[in-house]
């Protein structure tokens, strides 16, 4: 799991295996409640070419005002640095 930031939902993170039991090929953007510790899946961090590194190899930034996750990491296909932005659904 990699932490992206904090907003009104709680701690924002990216993980491959949330407590919800969901399984996915792509990493998942989750919020972890500050008071109750419950995980809520906000959406998949999807790349059509599946060139995202594992969450622990990502550098993340969360913009809670716009619900946008910024991911910096090396692409698996050619080991070149990349920055990608993912819009999370509201709600």
C-alpha cells in the first residue's frame, strides 16, 4: 500500500488488496476512515497498457478538491519515468 494524502474521507491510499475482498488487476484507490479504519474503494487506477508499477513503487499526490490522483513511477514497458493523472469518481 502507498499513501497519497488525506482528505475529508480519511487517509487516501493505493493498494492491490483492499480489506473489502475485491480483487483487481489494476491497483485500487481507497480511503481509510480516520475514526473507524474502514476501507472504501474509490475506484481503480487503470492504465489501458497496464504499465503502472506496484503501489509501493509509486510516488503519489492526491488533490482532494478535484478528486485527482497523480502517479509518478517508471513505466514497466521501458523503465522511463512517467507522470499520470487519474480522476476518481465523486462520492
